[in-house]
C-alpha cells in the first residue's frame, strides 16, 4: 500500500508542476495584442504600398486609368496573404 501512495504522490506532484509551467507560459494580453497587430501590419502594408505606387504610375500616364492601381492592390493582397501565412506558420 505504501508503494501505491508514493506513486500517487509522484503523479500529483508531476501534474502540479505541469500546471504551474503551463500557467507561467500562457501568453499575456499584451503579447496577444502585439501578435495581432503584427499580423495586421504584415497584411495591410503591401496593400497600401501597392495602392500608392499604382496611383502614382496611373498619374504618369495620359488619360484616366486605374489599371496600375487595381493591379498593384491585388498584388499587395496576395503578398500580404503570403506574409501572414509565413508569419503564422513559424
């Protein structure tokens, strides 16, 4: 019977240590906010850059056109999606 008590005590101690470790390693609200903000920037910056660059290229041409703006915004969405995917994957 004493061997069973020792085994039980060891199991309880291991579980308590695991719970303390998990509680200590839990991400804080600030860390989660920074993570979400980083994902937002990784997606939005290529889209905004594409929009500004496309608009500038469209103003350099004669006549009214939004071809470059549209094309570079779509390219920015694609690049932003790839950025977010790679960031989450690591």
